[in-house]
C-alpha cells in the first residue's frame, strides 16, 4: 500500500515539474520574441552568418527518364547561431510552428527543384529548437521532384550522375555562407537501393555561384546511380535473342521446303517487331544502346529472310528449266538435255545455307562482344565539343543534350555602405528598422509612380530553365525566373545606404505593375516556399520583383512536317489595365534573356527573337513584349521506332519477287504477314490528332501502298503463270513436233514482271524516302 502511495506522489511531482517547465519555456519564448525583429539576420551589418546543413534522405524514387527528373523525400536540417535568442536555461526550447514564422530563417532552397512541398500537414514534420547559447536547429521534411540531366546513350547499361543543389534564395555571401554540418558524413541515405538503381559514390561539395547580381554560397550533394539490368535482360534482351536465334532455323531446313522456311522467317520478323516496340522505354532524341540492340536484331532477322529469298532464287534457276524440259520428254533432243542437265546443276543454295549457319551466329556474337565494350552510340550523336564549337561560331542558341545543371538567378544585393561605419551593429539595425516601419507612412499604392507625369518604364528579363511542348493540346509548359524592374521615387531612402528585401506584408502595400502573359493558359507562382518571390528596394527607389513561375502557354503548331518539323512558340507580355500613358514595357538592356541552363524536351532551341510592340484596342494602346523561340524537333526517336521498322516491313514484301512464281503458298504467307505487320505496327504509333495529314501519316500510308502493290503483283503473276502453264500444256499436247528453237522464243511474262518489280519497287521507294527527309 505504501509503495502505491509513493509512486502516486512521485508521478504527481514529475507531472508538476513538466507543467512548470512548459510554462517556463513559453514565458522565455515570449520574452525572447518581444523585441525580436525577424526581418534582420543575426550579426546584421557584421561578418556573414555561417549556416550548417545536413541531409537525411528517406527515399529516392520514381526516376523518369523522359522528364529527366527524380523524386526525393528527405529531412533538411539547418544550424546557425542567433545571439538575440540566447537564454540562461540548460534545456532546449522547442518552438511551435506559429512562432517559427517570427524567427529569422536563412531561406535555403533546392535550386534544381521542379516541384517541392514542405510536409506541414503533420506538425511533427517541422521542428525548431533553440539552445541556451542561441544555437538554432530548423528541420523540416521535404517531398520534391528535382531535375537530373541524364545521359541515356548507354541505356540500360548507364550510370547516371544526379545532384541536389542548395542555395540561399535572396542572400549573397556577404550575409550567409552555407557549410556542411559534418564533413565526414553530412548526408545520410536511409536506403541506397531503389527499384531501378543502386546508389553509390556519394560526394559533397562546398562552393559559390557567381552571378551578375552577386556571389551566392552553394552546397552540392552528388551521387551516382547504376541501373539494375535484370528487368531489361528478361523482358528485352533475352526475348529478342531467342527470336533472332529462331530465325536461323531456316538455314537447316531444305531449300525445297519453301512454305516452312517462309513461315519461320515471317513469324520471327513479326515477333521481333512486336518485342522491340515497347512504349515504356525512354523517349529521347538520340539512339540508346537498347535501340541499337533492337535495330540490329531486326536487321539479323531481315537478313535471314533475304538469305531465304536469295537461295530460293537460285533454286528456281537450277530446277525450273529441268521441270519445263521434262514435260517434253517425247522429243528425243530434249531428252538428251534433260539427262545431261542435272550434272550441271549449281550447288549455290546449299553452300549459302552452310555459310549462313556459321556466319550469322558468329556475327551476332561479335556484335554482342563489341557492343559490351564500346558505346554503340558513339557515332550516332554529336559530341558536346562539336555543339559548343557550333555555338561559338554562330549567332544561334543551341541546346545540347549533355546540359549543365541549372541555377535560379535572383536579385538580393545587400552591401553595407559607409554610413554603417558610424554606427554599431545594434544601432544601425535600429535605424534601418525605423526606415522599414516608416516606409509606407504617406504611400498610396492605388497610384503609380509619377502619377500624372511620364509613364513608368518597366524593364523585364527572363531566365528560362525548362520548356516542354504538347502537340495534342497545342500548348507548352515553361519554367522560368521573371524579373521586373522599375523606379518609385516615393520609396527613395538615401539614409538606407543599401538594398533591402521587403517582407511579404510590405510587398502587398506597394504599387506593382500589372504585367501578365497574354497567351497563358495556366500561370502559377511557385509559392511553396515563400522566398521564391521577393521584392528588393534600393536606396534610390529602384524596385526589383523576382518570381519563379511555372506557366502553361498557348503555342499554335504546324505539324504538317511532323516529326521533321520546327515550331515557333511565343511568350507575350502586356499590361492588363495600364495603357502606354501609364506603363511602358521594355527588355532589360543587357542579358535580358538567359538560356544557359535551358532544357527543352525532345526539341533543340535554334534561336530566339525578342521585340517591343504597341497593341491597339478599343480601350487604348498597350505596351507589349514578345519573345519568339524557334524549336527544332529531334527526329532520332522516330527514325528508330517508326521509319526503320516500317521500311524493313516494306523490304520484306519484296522478297516475294525473288521467289518462284509457283511457290504460291510461301509468297502468300510472306505478303499477308507483311500487310498485317505493317497495319498492327502503325496502330501502335502515336501521332498528333490534327485535321490534316502529317509527314509520318503520309509515310505510313505510302508504306502500306507499297506492300499492297507487292501483294497485287503476286496476284497478277500468279494469274499469268496459270495461263502460261495451261498454254504450255496445250502446246505440249497439240504440237509434239515443235522444234527447240521455237520453244526458247516463248516469253515467260510472270518472270519478266518479277524481274521488273525487283528494280522498280526499290527505285520508287528510294525516291519517296529522299523526298520525305529532304
């Protein structure tokens, strides 16, 4: 009984102490934040603040080769010291989510992000603690999608190099310097194995990024990823290898069994087409290792069919004359020829089959060995050196495949001028705080600067990071930084002596030009981190608004030459309600368009043009800026996945011209399979849905026409051959006394048509191919 009473008293004391500590923490935090101004960094006006960072990577997944990005879930931890928050208690004060908003934060963000969100829907995912000496730890979990410029030429034997780039959004190295928390292991991976990759060789780098707006501290975490091959070996390489090996069975079948060899050959080709047309593979503007493998496999199966047509042709030449002559064995002179002729029969078909039994596997093994040692796309894609040389020797902007990492350029230059030397850091901070507080004393944001006088000149500049076109909806997505600069004399503060970043509350009370993009369909400011939109004020009243935006814009496309087309997409800026009497838009004098880090999906940027226009409406004349981007589509994907396979099907249909006219069953199987293969393969091709014919549509139609014409040619020669056979039988019955010279003069029309088709069909198809790609 006494023990229960003891434990009850002990629990009551512990609970009372916990409640007292909580109350004490709340009182201390309220006291610390009473005179705290979160608009100023620690040590304002003194040496830059050191911010230590560490990462805990929970998961890396969902790699998308087509979009060149990956998804990361991680904890971002930042450590710095703020003496203004130092207290005399031995324990750490945990700050709740509301109080965190009042504390100064370094504004660190991930520069190569595409989409990012702090998981604030669960409070435990954001943690902030303050130690007794003012050391602060800020930790939050981020789920985001980040860019990774992948080189897929060796896919799926590739090793990718990706990175996560950390920068302060609005503070230069004069204010904040980022450092890794622990140089031995600043980044921890919970799992180093994903569904597709093995992660290894994790490195961390510290450096800086020099921009026209200043020098920014930067941290990089790089890692390499080696792709797992099991899936591709089992679902791509092994099935195609089996199909190619199966096509070699025809070399062991006697040449006289043409029906069987035809069925084996066309079945192998049909199977290899289906196996190689995998829509889940990455779609790039160049050929990768798997594309080369599929193409070589198609070529080997196609050559096996060509070999069959070759031996069938010589077999027909060796045996057809004998059969014709044996029908007239009543004639004594022909009997002598029929007896002596078999001795002169060529053995070429058997020799070719024997050579093919050894040559085809040997060449295929040589290709496998050679392909595993040397990059198969070495000569299929221009090197970056050649592209850079072309860029230096011309005035066009060229987007290369091996792009450098992109960065977000922002303006936030904070330089302490000579006035700061006459104050201590605390006095200087108080003076600047007074300027902040009295900035909008007599300010009215309803009126533009110089109201009633000259129009406000707004200079615009862009830094475009990504462009992605959608032919189906006639639009394109652009991810960019947008800068707007103008002067407001009402905000000039000579005593300020330096630029300062206005907080969100002040920004809403200042006049901002009503600039918008006229051809936008969807416009979104990337506000998932508040620092991605900032307004900077200089001492002379110059204002600069920088935003990171993701916009979906209209782009009317002309797809009649698809996929050899070039598109022109525009970004058009106008003022919504302010005419030229109030606002005039203009491009910044130098460096208004930055495309150094641009990535264009499936296209190459040829050049760009910018113009300044005036547009008249019934409501007045408005200033307008126009940026035109000329984009050329990469045709490599369509060559490997559309043009080459359909070309092989057309070529296979021509093998029937080399086969014996009397081999009706093999020729029927060959041609019918070619027709069905072409129709089914064309059905898997995705083309833009437009109300006119594209070049790819025309190509598919002409390929079908060529295969159908080959089928009609076979029907014609088959019909003529039956008539020719009947006439020969009648002549053999009614004219047994016919001489040999008259027999030789008889023309075999079906064979003549086959010979003509051997030359005519390829000639016309070659002309059409040149016309298509010219």
